[in-house]
C-alpha cells in the first residue's frame, strides 16, 4: 500500500509488481519550449513520529456501608487522641495507589534514512537484494499528488555516510513509473551489484501525468525544484552533479534531453533511449551545446532500433553532438520501438550510467 504524504514524507516498502504484457505506447506530439521555473521550493519536514498512548489505572476502595465507614472513622480519631492528646487531629485524606503508567505498544513509522549508527546490514545483504519503495507527495508545481518509486541497492544501510549516486529514469508515453521495473530493473541492478560489475546507486522512477508539451507542462519544474531536493533530503545521496544522471525511454528520453540540457549544472549524464526529440527542442539544441564549456556539459548515450520510425530524429541529434564535439555514445541497433528492445539493452544502460562512479 502506498502512503500519501501531506506536508511530511512517508514511505512504504512494496512488493515488486508482476510482469504484465502491455502494448507499445504512441510517440510524441509536436511540442515547444519549457516554461521558466519558479524559484519556490517545497518544504520538507522529518518523518512522523509514532503516537504512544498512556493509560492510567487507579485502585479504588471496596464498597462498605455508610454507617460502618462512619464508625471506623470515629474509632480511628479517638484512638489518635488517646495516644497523643496534645497533637492536633490530622485532616482526613484518602490515599489511592497509582500504578506505573504502561504505554500501549504502537508501530513506529520508519524514516527513509536510519540515523542510528548501529543499524548495520545483515552479512548476507548482497544476496538479499535491493528494495523498492513507493512514494506520493503533494506537488505545488503540479497542483496534484505526484507518485514515484525509488530503488535502494543491496546493503544500502552500509554506506549511509558516503552516500550513493542517483539516476532518474523516465517512462515512455502511455506507461507508468513501474515500466522500468517491469523491464527487469531490480533484477539487473541486484545482479550487477552483487557481481561487482557496477557501483551501487539509487534509481528514482517518476511518473509523468497529463502528457502535456513542454511549454504547458510543469513536469520538468517539479523534477528539478521538488523531487531532487526531496530525494537528497530523505536518502543518503551524493548530491554533487558528478553523481547524478537522468535518462528515459521514448517520450521519457525526450524529457531527459530537455531537462538535462536545461539544467547542465545538475546532471553529469543523460541517457536517450529510442529518442524522438521534442520538435521545438530542435531549435534549442545549438544553444544548449554552446551555453557551457564542453567539460561542463553532460555526457550523452543515444541508442535506437533500425525499425524505429524515429531513428532519424535520434541520428540528427547525435550528428549535432558530433559537430560540437560533445562527449557521447551513439548506437544503432536492430529491432524497433518496443519494450522487448529496451529490456534487451537494459544491462548496457545500467553499466553506462554507473561508469566512473
């Protein structure tokens, strides 16, 4: 079950979704430039603490007849006076024993980053694999609830002080944030990390809603101004640009290029898988590639299938990167615009994102 966040972040561990057969999503409509980001940021507070209720039990007297109580009090008072006639008669008081308050047990809500240094992973944490968490926060930019998932690598608790790199992976048109999971993301990450093939890193899977063109969408603003600060505040990350990447499939690839080159100070690598570049971004590429020194531009991976009808758009973008000597890798494979294609090349993508980490 996904817990929704209203003002404070919460999270819950979810079971991995089962494989479902889905059709191929459509391609992207013509769009135009993104709107200017607002300066405001969503404020975050620590996770909720559990409420512990305390119940007090008091011990009362048994029931005695009124006359008996009255007679006992008279005898008690007279006895004191006989023993010590000089002492004043003390006021009557009723002494009730009180039990020590016993808290009722409640389940504590775990924060995303255990701050207790004694929280160490089990010795077989690599074989246990990573974990997938689902989140929902209220976005000021989208004016709606925003859903995303986060993959935490095996043995995540063992390196909280050093932190982990983060890659944001975007889904294609008509899909949801679980598309990368269905393609085998968790299994591939667990295996490659256990083998020592790649450095462990966190993967964030945002869900785009609305499918608006860039000039009408607040999706990139939400990613930059809300999601990235939330992830860096809630997880043990390396927040420097060198340890952050963004990538996507199909429409997600177009967003990755758009967001990555609009914010070269935030991302060191951009993965464009089966890229159909937004049409209005065609006129922005030259500016993107000349706005910063070459060493400050993100590295780029572009791949597409020969049967993909958008292959010319991807190749034109790769040619521009060649022209401006921007570091990149270009792959032209067989097959088309399908989940089978992306699943077959998933290991290559993950190896590339983790390069030099």
